[in-house]
C-alpha cells in the first residue's frame, strides 16, 4: 500500500474537459495530460474542443509564425 496518494493539480470549482473520457469534470479527476482547463464554468469546459480549434486556426494564420528565416531576402 502506498504511503502517499498521488495528487493531480487543481481544486473543486474549476472545470475541465477530459480528453480521454470526452466529458466535463469538476476538479482534478483525470491526470493533467488528459484534460483541458481549468475553465470558470461547465459550459466553457464543454466547448473546450471548439475553443482549441479556433485558437489553432488563429495561430496557423498568424503571420508571426510564418516569418522568413533571418538572412532570407527573397520574396515569395
């Protein structure tokens, strides 16, 4: 029997979206590697995948991520 229980980070009142179980959870039920959050409400957590998709699209279209390498003076 283990002397110390392994704890996950988080606290009740924080909401997470569990990527493994595909559901909203209050508090740290699943390991951090398997969840998005914390969110302020269950509704925000419920839309975690849409939020992530929107942010990914913004980052993909951000010109700062597509700068020419230093020393590359050719226009494309």
